[in-house]
C-alpha cells in the first residue's frame, strides 16, 4: 500500500486553526477508504521568521520537495508587513514556494452549495447553482517581473513593477483551462485588458488561436473591468475564467463572495510535480485564535489535494459531499443564517469529519 506524504504548513493568523480542520477531514478519508497519509508539519511565513529568522526555512523547502503534496493554511500579518520584501511572508515564502515548485496554475472554484443560495449578499436567483472555475496564472506577470524602487535626486521616488509573459507561459495555462472546460460546461472566458496592455494583446492572440483547436468549447474574451461587473450582474454566464496572475487574484476574491463567503473558496496550485493546496483567503489576523473563521475553504482545498495530486476522485467527492450535508445544519459565523446552528472552527471540522466517516 502506498504511503502518501503530505507536508503541512499551517502558517500565520487563522492558518493553524483552519489547517487542523482540513487534517481532520483527510484523516477521516484515510480511515474510511483505507489509505495511508503521513502528515509532517513545518514552519512557514511569519511563524517561521519569528522562530528561525526566515519565512521559508531550508528545512521547510526540503520537506516540500520530499512530499507528495502540500497543504498550507495562510501567511502574513501586520507584524511582518514592513520587513525587507524578501523576508515578508508573502514575498519571502509564498511566492517563492509557488515559483520554485513550478505551480503555474491556480484553480479557484467558486461553487454555490445548495444550502448557501441565501447566504450570499447577492439575490439567491443570481447565484443559485453557480459553478465557476477561475484559472489564474500563478508564476508570472506583475508578481514576478522586475521590481524597483529608486530614490531620485530631487528627493522623490520612482517605483516600478514589470509585467512579463512568454508564449510558453500563456500556452500552458490556456491549455489547462481548455482541458478543464472540456470536462465541465465547455466554455472558456479569457479576461484581460487587451485594449491597453501589450501583454494582454498577446494573451488574446495566443489564446484565440488555441481556441480554434477546441471546436466544442465556446470561447470569448472580456475586458477585466467589464468582467468584474458581469461577475456580480450575471455570474452564471461564466464556466472557466482564464486570466493572468494579478487579475486572477482580484477576481477570485470577488467570485468568492458569490458563494457566501471568502471562507468557502478553496484553491489548488498545480502544474509542477508537487501540488500546493491552500484556501484562497489570507490569514484573517483579526480572527486569529478566536475559532471563528470558516475552515471550509481549507477543507475543500484538501479535497482538491486528493483529486489533483493523488487522483482520488471518490475520496475528494466524499469530502465535498460531507460539506454539502453539514451546511444544511451547521454554520460558522460568516455564513450563519436564521434557524441553523452556529458552530466554531473546530466544531465545523468535527461535523465534516464525522460526516465523511458516516458517508
Ligand atoms: P484575508 O483573506 O485574510 O481577509 C479578508 C477578509 O475576509 C477579512 O475580513 C477576514 O476576516 C475575512 N476572512 C478571511 N478568511 C476567512 C475565513 N476563513 N472565515 C471567515 N472570514 C474570513 O485578507 P487580508 O485581510 O487582505 O490579508 C490579511 C493577511 O493575509 C495579509 O498579510 C495578506 O498578505 C495575507 N494573505 C495571505 C494569503 C495566503 O497565504 N495565501 C492570501 C491572502 C492574503
Ligand atoms: C492569494 C494571496 C497572495 C497572492 C498574496 C498573499 C501574495 O492574495 O493567494 O490570493 O496575491 O497571490
Ligand atoms: Mn489573493
């Protein structure tokens, strides 16, 4: 029997408490389906900086390289925001981790669970049944181009961020988007700013050409400003959205609110040998340690880990079904509705794990 090694990086803020709930679900899956998962924890982000002086210690990176998949909570917080950029949790740990592992594709599914149709701030008929997959390019663009801060002779400052993409980077993310769409509702929307940005103009050229290879897939393009508006006006027009690193970051948080809460949005960062799974949200510092955060985004990231790294479709589905069931009765504060039972982070994790074992 294969032993699957999972690196667990809880990180900062609510990271540890939400990660713990995903582990409960994965352990329940192991027990229920007779798998062997070995979990090894390591420090990342501000927690690592405080302990050893670097947000991505070598031991953590080594552990990641020797694992079959990585589960991450979240990193960051005010405490570390003003460190030199290369020592911040975001630029010193999270981005290098994605880059070093070659995780160019970030899948962020915005799915409205049946029980949550009334939990969104949008009208239920607008979001009911929604199932969007945001495919965000994750290792290029503005995040990874040359950055500069220059002090000018007159005492003012000039700052630069560079947006770079190569043919290969665009082709591989678009390929993945088309292939995902082929297994879904067969629609791909490229979101860009081709009326202004040279990089976007080229994305359009490349992706439109590729669309011709997929005659069964409906392809359209949309400027990002319009896409932001369409996402709240008529979100069900979207199936797969493919877009660059920056636009994907913003639009995925926006899409999350359609599902009821940012705390529902899972993510999978794939494309390399070892996948990284983390909620789309951050470390929510104001809730740290309060057991108020919604752990479902992290639990569902665990389901994505099983699906994309271990090819365990029925096991992934077991987690998703358990969440579907539990949401009929139990809610964390961010998605609480009248007549249902309010639970804390731990209790939500327990209910989901029990449901997996019962299912
Ligand atoms: P955030 O995602 O942490 O929080 C945004 C809002 O959503 C806050 O009101 C927060 O309380 C709420 N929220 C987030 N997750 C929630 C959950 N599971 N349950 C209930 N409510 C939840 O974003 P932010 O406040 O802009 O950033 C906080 C820190 O997190 C920053 O340091 C940022 O860089 C970092 N961050 C990290 C990641 C990551 O590790 N992948 C992602 C985003 C932000
Ligand atoms: C995310 C986060 C990160 C990003 C930050 C923390 C670097 O917002 O995972 O969405 O922008 O990619
Ligand atoms: Mn983000």
